[in-house]
C-alpha cells in the first residue's frame, strides 16, 4: 500500500507547483468539455497563475507525495482564531487519479489540523469528479451554489469584493464539512 504524505511547498518547487496545478485543472475541464475556451480563466488555463499565486501567498501550500514521489498539491487557509478553515486548492496528477491519493491526502490534512471546526471549499459546477470527491469521499456537504442569480461575493483571484463587471459567470458549488 502506498504511503501518502504532505510536505510544505518550497520556493524551488513553486513554479512547478503552479504548472502542475494548471495541468491538473485543465485535464478535468478538457475531459468534461473538450477544447472550449469558455471555461478558461487566462489564455488556455482553467485556473489562472494569479489565482494560484494569491492562494499560495495567503495560505499554507503542500505537495502531495506518494511514496516520496510528487503526485499533487494543496493550499489551505487556516484561521487560528475561529478554526473555520478553507481548502483553496487540491489537485492530483491525472496519472494518479482514482487510486485513493486525494482521499488519503485529505485525511492527512484533517490529521494535521485537528482543531478545525469547519472546513470549506469550492469547485466549478462542471467538475463532477471533484463534486463526487468532496461529497462522497471526504464527507463535505454542498451548502451554496454561486451563479448569475446568486454570485459569490468574493473574487476568486483576489479575495476582494466581486462586482462581476463584464463576466459570464457559470457557477461554483461551495462545500462545508463540520468537524465538531
């Protein structure tokens, strides 16, 4: 049985982390839609470099390793005061999909942060693989659906108030997992 560990992201691995994250998200969108530009944030990317960099800057980034080999990554926002924490990003290299890597990585997150009262995360409506993962594998519950009639109040790239000026917004699910 493979051993899944989380190791803090190093400065030397930051660029590869960003590229691996974009590759994993693009793989999911391409599997769902083919090469349609409508769902891409920047050029040919589903998730922009700016979004990933902002997450890394504001949070705790980890590499997911399987028997020491890098197979993904994740970024967490930890609020020490409220213990209402947020999973900003979680990705697994497509070649490691459906092998329990993501589930084992999530269990490790929960082990590392036992004081957490609530975990929160979001995923695009079209990422059915992610929705299955969060609900059926990790125990999250869908608590909100952001869409043009009910927009997310925060811009995913900046975290600032979102005005949605000129955007064609498709939708994101917000999930919560209450720990205690």
